[in-house]
C-alpha cells in the first residue's frame, strides 16, 4: 500500500487546479476563460471519481471490507457531526460521500499514513475553511450498531 500511504491526496468537487496545470493546457476554450471550460470540467470531475474508485479498490485489496467512522466536530459552530450508520461498506460511493459530505463546494485532503488501520479526511468548505477532520477506521472487527 506504499503508493497510497506516502502522499496526501487532495480532492475537490469544484476547484480543479486550473492554475497549477495552466502551462500544460491546450484547450483554447479553457485558456480564453482562464478556467476549465465545461467539457474539461466534466473530464476533471471524472478523473476525481476515478481516483476515489482507485482508493476504494486499494482499500479492498488490502482487506478493508467495512469502515467505521466515529462522530467528528464540524461546521462554523464546532458541533458534533456523525453518520446515522457509522459502519459502512467500503465502496466508491460511500467513500465519495465521506470525502464530499455536504452539498457545497468542498476540498478534501486525505492523509493515508495511518494505514493499514485508519486514514484521515480533512474536509474544507465555506463554513469551515480550516477543515473538519474525519477519521476512518478499518471496521471489519466492529459489530453492526
Ligand atoms: Zn477546455
């Protein structure tokens, strides 16, 4: 799991790092508006979904069947957040719902250095620019609640 563990993974549902890659971009529509055009935004979003699928597959290949997500602190008021069912099957859809837990612009940073037992998702959004830290534990040994 070395490749997954060693680097933080930044994933955004709205900010596709246009300026970071500007020199490599050949699409004239993008360069004209100085941001990704609609077609390229769709392509970037698909890349992000593929990355999430890859993370999910990597976890599964390393024996993760379920993940346990304890309550965390979030929002502007530091209130307790949590899932109705903190024990979730490891799949791309559930992972995506953790990485982008709210219906708003989000940039999440995944730190996988706690693997094989756990990893962290730092979820930054308008109400909480410094991020909400969600800890994801390997849940195989946990009982259904
Ligand atoms: Zn474009």
